[in-house]
């Protein structure tokens, strides 16, 4: 009897040891999501244009990230923020050398409780599912909140806003929309976002004379999109399943494959939902004011085709100079160099 007890005890210990080793093998090591970014140049310029110096993001620049799993019939981990942000966006800002999650100290009402709140933390998400993941990121400058009258529904937008008057550096930068999209064949712990400019730009060089610090340059005959939200097409937006809103991402950004990553129009809102309006259908009687950078002026303009030539005006005290802008087509991601000879 004693011998049998000893044998039974040995077998039990052996089985327990096997069970422990097996458990250690099947438990995966979970890692926090890592995000790296880079910036593509404007076509036609040797340097990028995210800050005025043209070499990096500035502290406080903000991006929003949308995660969509277009091949899955269910909402995968990371796709939804479960009501913690409108339309399940993750909101981050550039801080010295990395993207950090927005907190209540940034003074945005992200979760809709009428007080300052933090963004859901994308770095705490574990994305290991074996399905296609699409990460889409875009810069934004303003939080816009409004109530839909017919049902008292609260809508919140993290919007890029175009400024016709770009004489202030902040308004110039806010108008320069950056966009990135990365497609992974499965859930991942590391993503890289390569941002590109989706607006167009004009760089006007003043030669043949001197101008004062008070000189102002305007461009007349442009699309009337002042204070509008520029909408970048996302081919995968139609597959979004998380927090689908008639005022949200799916309604505004869905597009065909050839329009993916390009400006497809400006947002338009009604009492029933949001839609996107083609810029070329809008009035072309607006005046844009350029940012002055020494003897050079810079303008961000929407990708469009003009019905007629726009006109540049330079006003410097009592002096006036003007010239027609020969170009009528402005393509996404391109910068156009113009010389204005006084």
C-alpha cells in the first residue's frame, strides 16, 4: 500500500509539471502597439511642408486614426472604441518626437459627456487577429460639436478646416491636410504611417523689387471653401462597422478605389446626415490671403479645376501689382512655383 501511494504521488507530480510547461508554451506574449511615421514631399518641392521650416511635425499637431477590418463580418479588436470617441477615432498629438494620446488637459470633449475627456488609448490595443487591418490617419485642427434638431442628437467631429485667410501661420498649417494609410494582412503590434499632402500649394516668389513687412498678397477667383472640412476619400470606409453614423466617417469618406487618398470634396450637413460636395461645383469667387515668408508667399489651395484664370494681387502700402495665374488645374500633393516680377 505504501509503494502504491508513492507511485501515485510521483505520477501526479509529473502530470502537474507537464501541464505547467504546456500552459507556458501556448500563452502568447502580448505587446503594446507601436506607431512610427514619416512625411512625403510635396511634388515639386525638395522639402516637406508640415511646419514652416519644412522638416517635421510641430508639437501640438494632431492626427486621428481610424481602424477598419474590411474582410471581417464582425467588429474586430481595435475597430471600436465602444462610445469613448465619436465614430471610434483614436486621437493623438505630436509631442517632441512621438505621438501621444490626447488627455483631458488638451481640453476636448471626446467622449461626449460635456466635460474635458481623454481619447481612447490606441497603444493599449492588442491587434493579433488573423484578418486584414487598414489603418487610416489624417491631421485635424478643430473639434466641432453640434445638435441635430429633429432628434436632439449630439454630433462631434474632429475636423481639418480650410482657411481662406492664411496670413497667420496657424491657419496656413491647418489648411495643409496630411493623410496616411497602411494595410496589414493581419493584426499587428507595429504600424508605419507615411503621410502625404492631399491639398495643393502655391509658392509665389517676388522678384524685381523690394517689399515691406506689411505687404499682402491675395489670390482672387478661387473656390469658396472657407471654414469647410476637406474630405479625403477612403476606399475602405464603406466597410466600417463600428459606430456607423449618418453624420460620420462612412457617409463622408466612402469612395471608389481611384479616389482613395485624394480630396473628394467638402463636407455638407443636413438634419438627416452628412454628404460630400464636389469642390468644382462651388462658387469660384473667393479670395485667399497668402502667408508671407520673407520675399516669398505661400498658399494652400484645394485640388480643383478653375473655370477661368485666378488673379494675384500684391498690395504694399500705396503700391498695387497684379498678374493672372496661368494655371487653372491644381492637383493633390503638388506645389506650384510662381514668379511675380515687380
